[in-house]
């Protein structure tokens, strides 16, 4: 007879930059009964979630909704919906996720102009603004907090410059929303993407995003071309202006999130329960209190690490408050320390990518994982 296999999930303290632990309330919400995607009980939940998202993303934009898929699905949705063949896109990259923006923009057929800075630092806003004036791109795409290097780029001045120069400003705020201040409207961000499994503290699987009427205008223009194309022969439909993705076409997705409720994909209704509950928890705590809690636990973690005689990586002035990067001392095998933490203590911390792999550990203080107890447990062994 076949043995009965049952799911076995060990207890963990997750101190990585995602996925992070989730409030039991979120897990409970996700075990609620299934609703159909056009059930009025579900569509009213969609509308409420849009309202909650506007508050968390600090925006009055009409459009604020999640795309199904992890954070990069949201990034790809925004970029592929606005970038047309040969459009100029400027990407100042200060870590691995600037590289992700670059790869996606290139796949959309953009003429990408890259700016680099040393990993562990960020850009002077004036540097970026000078390049904006020189290149005059259609889009500036930038990461707010890059978890690979643990740095955070100041965005306000860059946002103002983009608006003045009529450039679309797209920001990956996956690692920062709900963990530290992100002001979509005040910083004049046209399109902003986040993810569920970081400071929102909801399982991976959705990418909440928001965009304003400047981006919507591009979507509607491309959609009207699309409609014209459908009546012509197929050769014309390969025109560079058509949005290439079906799944991630924001002009179609917004029709499902609008009162028209036009059918697109089958919504991940259970994920939306989780997001809804997660957003409510954030607003019950209050954004300011939440940022304060993230700062406090980060400072406790940093003090503990320094007390051990370890050194932090990177320019401290631009440290990302939700990720702490620690230099691995000479002669220490970083991966075996991580293995020991996981196997002996059930604690997970992260390594890093590319040039930083084997050089630093990365410890997240995000969302529900960001609590005093977890910080103490992580410093203990
Ligand atoms: C984690 C992360 C992503 C990618 O998220 P996925 O959910 O794995 O797709 C993108 N950008 C930043 C800054 C991140 O930290």
C-alpha cells in the first residue's frame, strides 16, 4: 500500500529580503472559501482593495491594483505596456534589480541607455538629471531600494525633473513599500510597482502597482491602434506599437479592474483575500508606526552585528532600512554559516548576487518578520 504523504513544513524564522513571514490573519483569510471572479462579493472586495492600495502607495491615482505573478510580473507589465520598439529608456542601475529593469526593457525592444555606479552606493540626483537632459528618453526606470546591495536611491528631485522634461518615471519599489516612506504622488512617480512577499507581508504571487493618467494615455493610444490593426492583415499587426504581451497588457487588465469587468484572465481570488487582509493590517498599524517599527528593529540588528565585531557593507548614508548587508569576514565560508543557521536554528538569512556573492550576507527586516523577537533570535547563535 502507498504510504500517506502529508505536507511537512518546518518552523522557520525568515530574515531574508523576501519571502518573509506572514501574519496568521493573512493565512487565515487565504483559507476562506473560493469566490468566482465576477461574484459581486468578490468585485466589491476588488474595489475595496484598490482603495486600500491607494492609501498604502500614497496616491490619488485612479489605477491601483495587483497583477497576478510575483513582483517582476508587475515590472514587466508596466514596462511592456508603455515601451514601444526603439523607445529610449534610461536606467541608472545600482544593483541587480537595475539589471532586471534593463533586461525587461531590452526585451521590449527599447533602446536602453544604462548608467552604472559602484555597488554599495547610489546616484547623485544631479547626475541622473544631467543624463535625462542629454538622452531625452521616453522613460526613466529606476529601483528605489535595491535588495542586492541594500541601498536606497533618493527619488524626489529626479521625479520633479522627469515631470518638467515630460519623461515617464517608473519605479521598482518592491523592497520599500510598507517598510519605509514611499510617496508616489509627492515624488511625481508615474508608474510604481511593488510585491506582496516583502514588507507587505503577504505570500508571493501578486504585484500591486499604480499608474497615473500620463501612463494611461500611452495605454489608450496603443489600444486604439490595436483595434485598428485587428481589421487589417496580420503583417500590420506585428507593428512595433502593439503591446506585445497579452497576460501583462495593462490596457486589458484595467478593463477588468474597472466597472466594465471585461474578462481577461481568471483572477487569483484567494491571493486577493491575502492582499486585502495584509493591507488592512498595514493601515491598522498606521504607515508612520510601521516605518518606525522597521527603523527600530533595523537599528537593533545593526547594533548587535557591530557589537559582534562585524562590519556593514556599503555607503551608510544610503542604507536601505529593510535590508542589512554584512561583510563576511576573511576566511569564513558564508554559505556554511547560512546552512548552520538554517539547519541548527531554523533561521534563514540570504547571500547575494554576482560580484557580491560570498562577500556579504543580507538580513531582511521586513513586514511581519520585522519584530524584536526575530532580531534577538538572529543575533543569538
Ligand atoms: C525581490 C525584488 C524583485 C523581484 O521580486 P519577485 O517577487 O521575485 O519577482 C524586484 N525588485 C526588487 C528591488 C526586489 O527586492
